[in-house]
């Protein structure tokens, strides 16, 4: 018989790998790293910075990514990056939790 139990150790769990659509967040952070002007704009007014893009390039953020960025109040780039990672970590955790609950429901049938 196959053991279908799932064990989680949140303390030692690795940080989630950002999904493919999060590559836009990586592009956004990369632009902020290489351009002090864009970085300042992103920290001061993220909505305008993202809407204006960087060097003719636009950022195709999902609604969830927009909400993430707009909910963050950061004074510097490391703080912004850490808050983005924390947001994705929480989101990933709750998605896993929902999948686990769905599996339990299916197995109970």
C-alpha cells in the first residue's frame, strides 16, 4: 500500500522557486539594481515606475504581482526584495495548504 501522507517542516523548508510569470518581478528588480533613477522611482512611486517601464521595456505583471508591489512600503532595494520574497513565500504556503486540503477531501471520498 502506498503512503499518501504529506509531511511539512516549515522551519527547514527551502524558499519557493518563483514561478515563470515571476520572471517579470526579476526583470523589475534587475532594472532597479542597474538604474539608480529607476530604483528611486520604484521605491517612491511603484505604480508610475512600473507603468512607465524601463528603457522602453514594459513589465507584464500579473494582478497578484501588482498587488504585491503596491502593498509594499520599502525604503531601499534589499527591503523591497525581501518583502517580495516574503509575499511569495506566504502565497506559496497557502497554495500548498489548499492543495493539501483538496487532496484530503478527495481521499476521504
